[in-house]
């Protein structure tokens, strides 16, 4: 009993860190993993940790296996929400006949361009704004029981940052804003009108005025926000990329032996394909032209999509004569998806160049592509962070998104000399993207925000 009391007292004296994050297990998808992996490798000797999130009732993807990465000592508090997509899912559960047909794997609601435009028109800063009063109430009750020292708001949704700023006006704490994407000039979001854009910028400015520290997923995003808000450079900030967890990778990552050529060359694309921003449309065009010139491609090539895809993208896909060379694998739990990707000969991803801010997008899946050591075809702006990452790690080929001929040349080279192509890539400097390393970067930011005595239980005692 004495040990338990001592442990409880020590835990109480530790600074209280709270993650405010909408996307949390059993939800799945790339947006969930960043905070979950921070929690997995967090320094619990120095800090007490809680999570405030939404009740598990709506997600375009579910992956309960990610819950295993959340240590049992982390307090997870869930609130309600009236956001429209969540309510739509609750209605479907009450009325099962409203469910989409079995086997339909596209994102009927959230990734649909039509519904995204409607949501952007009706809600500021996004459709999750109706989570705001519930999350504020949950934070207030938590703070009354165990005062919060640092609140880390991970965005998107950008409502999360707004909640953090409003809560800071109520209680004295340190607010850290974690930018996984840009709030403004976000290529994944539909275009908005002038008035709407000004309102979004005002909410962003209000939120950032309350930030005591900031995190960014890549250097380009950090430079963008430092230009817009120079005061952020005077406060603790850090670039902490997304990454990979070595524990999630298949045990064997050995490459096929040289000369042991497969009959079918398989290229994979993992993750969610939205209604805009990351559609590999030029890859589809390149494959269509190659099929017209070389019908034998149907026998020795497959493009495999693993994840989720919007109805808008599926409509564009169906307009291409590619059914014989493509496969669609519905969303898989994280480790199973990586195991499937490990069986591919190459991996691909796209960032559509015509949208403002596209050069500042680095899809989270790229780090797991690198860890799997598969040649990467990146169709993106040549001056983008993604392009620079591929070049620095020597992990694949970068081609301008709209350069169909360049895409065809890379595919032809890989198909003709698959073994030689694999040997051309070195996959350098990958250790910096390991989740354990990145969590140490987060700890450095937290120690800069919390006095050293407060973060040391023995000194505090």
C-alpha cells in the first residue's frame, strides 16, 4: 500500500500534459497515428498524460489495433459532438437500411467533393466546430480535478486549435499547436469565397496569438507560418515530421533476389485518396497510354490501391480503361496494410501541383514507404518538401505531377529492369524518422515550456 501511495503522490506532482485530438483509436487512418505514437514512446517518468477526444461513433476508417499502442496509464476522456458527419453515422446505425451496399469502400460522406464543399460553406473553421462546447466542458472538468500544465492541440481538424485557444483564455496553461497540415492554403480543402477565407484567416490568427509553442510536420510548413506570424519564432517551436514505428514493420524486409524476377510487377498506393489534392490522375493517364501501346502490360503489371478512396476519384478511375491492371484492397489494419505493402515491387503517391500549398504537403505514408525500402514514385511539385525528401534519402524517382511522359519513362524503366532499378536506391538517413526519435524531439519542446523543477518529481517532492 505504501508503494501505491508513493506512486500516486509522485504522479500527482508531475506536470500534466493533455493531448487534444479528434482522431483517436478506434478510429484509423494516418491522422490517428502521430499522437498515438507520441503516447507509445512518451517519457512518463517526467509527465502525467491525458487525452481528450471524441466518443468513438464515427470514422471513415476504423482500426482498433492502434489502441494497443496507448499505454494503460494514459487517461483517455471522450466527449460527445454534434458534428454533421458523426450525426449522419449515428443515424445510419439506428436505421441500417441507410448503410451503403456491402463491399462499397469509397468514402461516401467525408471525402466526397460535394459534401466537403457543403461543410466548408456552412461551418467555420470546419465541420467539427460543433465538437467545441463538448470538448471545452470535458477539458474544464479535467482541469478542475487535475490542473493542466500543457495542452497540445493537434490539427486538423482546426477546430481543435480553436478549442485550445479558447480554453487558454479560461485557465492559465501553456498551449502547443501541432500543425499536421496548413490551416490556410490547404490543397486538400475545397476552394472558398473571399469572405469565408477572411474569416478562416481571422480564426487562425486568433488561435496562433495564444500559442506558447508550435510543432510542424515539415520545414516548409514551418517557414510558411513563420512568414505569416513572425512572433512564433520567438517561442519554442520544432519541426517534428511524421514517421514510422519499427515495431509495425514486417519482420522480414528482404528484397527479392537479383534475377528472381516476378512475372507481375506490382506497384502499391496506400492510404486515403480524397476528392482533390492527392489523386494519382496523371498516373492513370500514363498507364492508359502505355496499355494502348503495349497490350502485354495487362499480363505483367498491377497497380494496387490499399485503403479508402472518394467517390469522385472512383468516377474518374472508371472513365479509364484500367480495370485489367488495377486492384482495390479495402482499408486494412495498420500492420496488415504495411505487410501488404511489403509485398509490392514499388510504391507511389501523388500531390496535385495546381493547388496552392501543394509544395508544403508531405503525406505521412511516405515515411513508411521509406522504411519498407521499396522504390518510390513521387508525382509532385519538383520544389516540394516531398520531392526534397525523396532526393535526400535516394529512395526513388521524383517527377512533376503533370508530366505524363516522365511517369511513363520511370514505369518503363522499372518494368524492363526491375532488379537493376531496386539496386539504384540507397534509402539513406532513415533513423531520424523513427517514432521513438521524434518523441524525444517532442519531449525537448515540453521541457522548454515547463520549468525543470516542475518536470522532475524528485525535485518537486
